[in-house]
C-alpha cells in the first residue's frame, strides 16, 4: 500500500515537472539553429525569434511553463547574443530595455495564448460530453428493463469518469442488495440504506467522505417506487472542478430518471396488453368452445331425446338402451365442456360474481336437479334447518360449486350409498356440509386437493374425470367470500366437504314484505 | 286430429339442429317451417306468420336479439330462444325484450315442447273460455281469485295471491324477478329482491308438499320463477322418500 502510494506520488510529481523541463529544453533546442545563423541576423531581432518556442509552450502546457520559457529565452538571448557574449551581464542600456520589453511581450502573449488554449480545451471537452450524453440517451432509449438501465449507466460512468457508479438495488423484499466488491465508505452505505427505506433525505444528497472525497447520492425512483440508490464518487479537486463534475453527473442521472418513467409507462402498457390478450384469448376460447363443441353436442342430445320420445323405440328395450347410452355419454361430455369453460373463465381472470339475495334451498335443489343424471345411482338426502337466512352470493356460481361437490361425492362413493347434505345457519353465515360414504381421502391427498387438475392416484384408472371439479368449486366459493374445506377420517371412511357462505344477519322482517 | 296443426318456425343456422327440431315437432303434431338466417326468417314471419317461433341467438347475418325485437315490433307471436350457455343477464334481457321463454343448449326435446305448449297456451288464452289454471294438485281461478290444493280451498294473503296469480297467468313459463316485483309491489319496494324471496318461501309453505323441495314453484337461478305444470321428470331428491 505504501509502495503504491510512493509510486503514485512520483508520477504526479513528474506530471507537474515535465512541462517546465520540456519548455527549458525547447528553448535550448531553438538556440542551436539561431547560433548557426547569428551572423546573418540583427541582434535586436533575436528576442522576437524566441517568441516562437514561448508561444508553443504556452499553447501546449499553459501559463506557468510559458513563464519559465520566457525567462529561459531572455537568459539565453542575453548569454549567447548580447554583448558581452557568454555572460549574463548587459552593458548597453538600449539592449537591457530590449530584453525587458521582450520579457513583458512574451509574458503577456503567453497569457493570451494559454487562455485561448483553455477555451479550446473547454469547448472540446463539452463537445465530448455532449456526444457522450447523446450516445447515452440513445442507449437508454433501447432499455426495456431496469437491469438494462443499470448496465447502461455503469458503462457510461466507466467511460465518462473512469470508474463505474455504485448501485444499491432494492430487492423485492424491500431490503437493499449490497453493492459489488468495490470499496464504498460506510457512511455512504448508511446514507444509501436510509434513502432506500424512505427515511432521511429523499431524492439526492452530497456526502463528504474525507479520504475518497465527495460522493453524490441519488435515489432512482419512478412515480410509484424507489428502485434503488446510485452513488457516484465525485472525487477530490477544486470547488470549480467538483461543480463541473457534479453537474455532468446530474445531467446523466436526469436522463436516467426520464428513462425510468418511460419504462414504468412501458411496463403498464405491457401489462395492459397482456391483460387484453388474455381477455381476447378467453373470449375466443369461449366462443370456439361454445360453438364448435356445444353445437354438435346439442344436435346429438336433441336427436337422442327425439328418438326417446318415439313410442316404437321406447317399447323396444334393446334400442332404448342404445338411446339411453347416447344421452348419458353426451351429458357427461357436456359436463366436461362446462368444466373447461368454467376453468377458462377462472384462469383468464373473468370471474366477477353478481351478488344477489338467494335462498340456500334454491341453490341446493338446483344443483341436485342439474346433476340428476350423475347422482342417479345414489340416495340424496338434503336437510335444511328451519330458519335459514338468505345468502348474498352469485347463485349461478354457488350452484355450480355445490353441483361439483355433489358430483365428486357420487363419483367416489359406491352406487346405492347415501350422500347427505346438511344446511344450517350460523351467525352471519350458512354452512353447507356434503358428506358421503365413499373412499375417503388420505392426508396427502387432502393437501393437494386445492390444486388444479389434481386427481387422487388411487382413482385415476377407475373413475373418469378431469380433476377440475374441486378446484373450480373452491375458486367459485372463494370468489363469493366463502370458504371450503375437506374432512376425512382417512381411506374408506367417507369424505365431508364444508362450504361456508356469507348470509344475511337474520331473515328480513316477514311482515314487511307482506302488506 | 281434426283441428289444424300449429305451425312452428325454426330459425337456426345449424342444419343438424334444425333436423332434430323438425323431427321432434312433427312427431308432436306441428307443421314446421325453417329459416337458416335472419333475413329469411323475417320474410317468412311476415308473409306466412307461424303460431310459434323457435329462435337461435347465433345467426350469420343478424343477432337473434335483433330478430326478436323486429318481430316484437308488430307481433305478439310466442317466441322461444335457443342459446348456448347464456349468462343470467342475457336471459333476463331477452325475456324483457319480449321472449316468452328460453332453453339452453344442449337441451332435451321434452323441455322445448313443454315451453312451446306453455307459450302457445298463454298466446291463445284470451280466446279460450276457462279462467282456471291447473298445475298438478293446485288450481287457481283467475276470475274468482280462489286457490285450491287437492280440492280444498287455500287461504292466501293478498301478496301471496298476487304472486301466484302472475305465475299462473304464465303457467309453465319463466317470469323474471323484475316483472314479479313490478306486479306485486309496484311502489318503493320494487328493487327489493329479499322480499320476493321471503314471499316465495311463505307461498311454498302453503302450496308445496315439501317446501324444502318445491315441485310447483320452481326457481330459475338468477332469472326468476316458474309455475310448473308438467311433471315428467321426477326431482332427484324425491327418490329418497
């Protein structure tokens, strides 16, 4: 570390001393040809010739080396060309005035020349800055994610300032990710953390971290969130240099903020586009399924029902069995299609319950009536408590949910067994309990039950189905502000499904509705 | 059969659907006309008016609802809508636009015939002499305003009778919540469906054998109520007892 410091120190010294040495050398080199032609040149013009190296030094290295060059040139002129030769003495007062005049002219011109140089330098640098900033903003225009943006900023800082910026990126758990290995003073880290969490100075701050100089910290935020904090080492230098650098950094960060806003708008547009696509897809799927699948199905089922009404067919048991088979299979197919439609409705986010006051009796009777065919082989016992309040639900969705549960109960319990439904009130809700005497479910199956398309491995071969039923039922119940749970004592012990739904606090006054 | 057959106009773009509908209606004594698009349908309905129209909503040239409105503009002829998995809102809108009833595809012929007969009965009711509506064990005399169940007189409150009266006028057909609320309360309670639910519950306790499993006063989920007058299909829960 010390060796490195020494090395750096000597390089800085060399950088400061070399222009001075070179300017003296330049004067010396210029003296040689002058000496060669000295016999042909008037002595009084020699100092004017020396203006050439002085101007060169002034435009090249600035005012101070030019001063040194002026003095060296005056000395050289005196030494080599003014009598007495090879001495610094000047006898003729006229010559002394000449030399003095040369020194003044030389110094004034050097000053002007060096200022011109500074101005040119400044112009060139600001042109370079503008170009870099322009490139940067073009690069930003092609950023589509926050990660792109960060990479672009890093690259630009490395290019423009020689060292990259430090990022404190906010993670999804709203802690900040520590910056990469580069050294960052602890006080800068602390300030960045404070800015990220929204405490302390919000948008920008400048810190003086003694050894490494000034740090500019700025929160990178869009309209709705802080994405992180960017910390830039402005470094050490004169107040003016710091001000220039700070304003350059600020310009870059302003561009960044604009891009972030654009990204946010972009993100919003993207999500809107995805939503629209989802909706179009859902509508298309709905339309196609409804038309392409339901129409032939309706024709088959309708035709079967017409055949079923013809006396000649009804009287022949063999033909009648065939007609019944057609009816049953189409009904089952219809059920699958209905499930698929429900599932698309759910996944595409198109489920908006239409809440209305409904009698729970109507819902369960409707569910049992609609599933008549699937429940045909079982005894269905529905018990309603006497004083049931009205439910505030989408009756269509809840009827479908109850139908799914009843159908599942029938599927997974032996023919001829009883499926009992018990509907009773609790404060501000109604509980529907559907229990069967079927195969029951294991603990492991209970955990997986809420997933889409889950089917118990034990029944995949023996019981037909898509596995969508319980999933659809649970989504429909939840959409109506209810809950659904499954209880089973285990394999072969039957299953009970409990649906809890929001209800009126009590039945509305019976008198009020009548007279 | 000495009386002339009723004529039904089938409007559906699917030939397969028309084929079985034609068979089903002809087997039940109807004469059948067919149209595969709205233009043709409107032409037939205008120049040779049928007694009944069965209208599919998905037509190639015009939406079924539009056809319904155009026919209703000049005719009170019974119209039954065929629809594919329509939402409750759509059903209510079509009924309010003047459809007599609807069946959702896929459906059985028996269901469609029941609706057809009910709507034809409503249509010709003004010309028939009997003011008594019979639904199973229930009979409602619309003129004397008396109701009897298994031949014994029932006592209903005024609103209970009003409800039953409206349903009996449309026996076999669905009546929307809105229509019932308007007919029964007319005043400031028109939006209160809770009152309607409770009134239905009370009426069921008087007319149904088991009010928990009604067979006469049927709920059409999300749409309205129907007074049932045919009992071919036995409700599932009935098999228990």
